[in-house]
């Protein structure tokens, strides 16, 4: 018999902990304010945040500033940040600042193939 952390019994049910969303677009402004509070209601408490905002997030400082805005919407979510791969991304910035700005990766957006990818990498096929 499964039980909830509070000790209540849940006969015949599988109780899962909160999940992780490894690809989350939280956008900006009113849309960010509307979407961010829905993360935990959807069963997640950790998300990898995509960087294709306007302008794109290309520095650890920008990632940290965006994360702080997200925390104002819901401070109980663990926001793992990403940078937008572009010529402006600085390896030294990543090496020195990724951990303290919660940056866990760099996302490649081929130019023009998805929302807010105008600053993406030019890909030759």
C-alpha cells in the first residue's frame, strides 16, 4: 500500500514525486506570468528553461536575471537555465559563472526554424 509523505494511505495507487520538465518555454511578460504558476500544478518542480526569448539569453548574467524573474512568479520551482548558442556566447563566462547562475547547458537553434530563432546558428545542409 502506497502512502503520501504526510502518512495518508493510498490503497491501490502509485504515488509519484514531482517530476522534471527538461524542455520548458516560459517566455516573457504576461505570458511568463500566466505560464510559470502552472508548472507545479502540472506536476513538476524542476524545469530546464529554454533561452529563446527576445533578446535571446546569451550570458550567464542574463540567465540569472531571467531566473530571478521566474522565482518571483514561483519560488518553489528549481529553474535550471540554458544559454542560446550564438557568436555572443563566451566560454569564459560559462566556465566562471554557470554554477552560480544555474546554467546547465547551451541550446542550439538553427536560424529561422522555430519561435524566436532569428538569432540562431546558420546551418548548412
